[in-house]
C-alpha cells in the first residue's frame, strides 16, 4: 500500500477545516483516502494528514497541482507544506 503524508501549519484550524473538507472531491479524484487527520498536541496549528494512495503517480500529480497550491493558500496554510510519498 502506498501513502501520502502532508504536514503544514495553518492560521486557524477551525477556519481551515471547512475548506479542507470542501476539497475532498479533488482528493477523491486523485485516489486519496484520508486515514488520519491530526493536530500537533503542542501546537494545534500544525496539521498532519495521512492518506492511502491508490496510485502514487496520481498522488504526486495532485500534490504538485496548482489547484492544491491555490486551495492551501485560500484556506490559510501559513508555511511550506512537507509532503512525503511512502510505501
């Protein structure tokens, strides 16, 4: 099984979450299934998401897409995301 993990900080988790939820159709189209969505216990603005990836190349394309970059900016991601592809 392949996975994609994303770590980034957000301005305000409660403001970020509805935008994240609304972007689910794009994640579905990329073959990504959310496994965990976590907040750092010491810094709740830091978010870590782990997804099962049906197709690692589709996951890579999604992660590099302008759509994702725009959505992250729109919903309040405040640092450069770390994105890992795992097997």
